[in-house]
């Protein structure tokens, strides 16, 4: 029996279609014991995205960004969020999107990106699948200061950090973004061998 055989959709209501789409769905799910249970869940569809960690093995550095994030602000976090560059796919491949986002946000033009995995970041309520990449960088790859897209409200600071310092920032709480933590841990285990 597939998961599709275990789900029956009864009703879908669109609660919001402003920034992205918020739906309320009533469905029945066949439990492991064979009984059916009716439930209601909300799902937020914001599309899929891509993220990347730029790294330099010789210098033992990584490139991250720092920017204002309204949802973390309303949750009580009163600092700018330190993150790996990322963006929504918007009808292009993950590789195309991450190259464009990297240049827009950091000013680095990269060509060779390596996909390392895909993950659902908050599967209890958000449909987004995130594609994770890494890529080498050096000073010659920087063609602009970066900073993001003003029309989208971005005001991004570019940070170049020692890998050890970046990893320590996870423990101190200076880095709280899930995708960034995952990329830094991947780098520590597979790239820098920290």
C-alpha cells in the first residue's frame, strides 16, 4: 500500500494567497492499524528553494550573509540573521537559481556548484523542499559587493568567516538558521574535516 492509498482529501480552503499560499485541508488518513482518521491541517506553499555554502579550503573560510528577517523579529529575535545565501526557484533549476542568488547576495560569480542533498525544512506545515549546494570561491570570483535586490527589500551584509569561528557561532546562538547550520556541519564533516 502506498501513501497515496492511505490519504483521502475531502476539502481544501485557501486561507491566504498574498505572499504565498496558505491552505486548510480536511482529509482522512488510514492509520497503520487500518482504521481511518479524519484530520484538518494547514499547509503553507512557498515553493521550493536552493541554498549554498561558499568555501575556501586554503584559507579555511566560508561566506555567509547577515540580514533582517521579519518572522524572526516578530518571534522575539532582535538581531540580524546570519545565513547561507538562498532563494526560491521561481521556475528555474536549483543550479540556475543558486548561481544567480549567490551573485546577487554575495557578489561572487560561481560556475561549479555541487549538490549535496535535498531536505524538507519544516514538513509539519511548509511544503518547501530545499536543495543544498556547496561551491569553492576565491577573491577573483568576486565581481561586485553583493547586498541583495533592493526592489525585494534586501539589505544584505556579506561575511567571510573562518570555519572554526562559524561553527562556534552555532554554539553561542549567533547562527540560528537551520539551513546554515546544516551546511556548516556538512562542511566540518566532509570538506574541512574539523
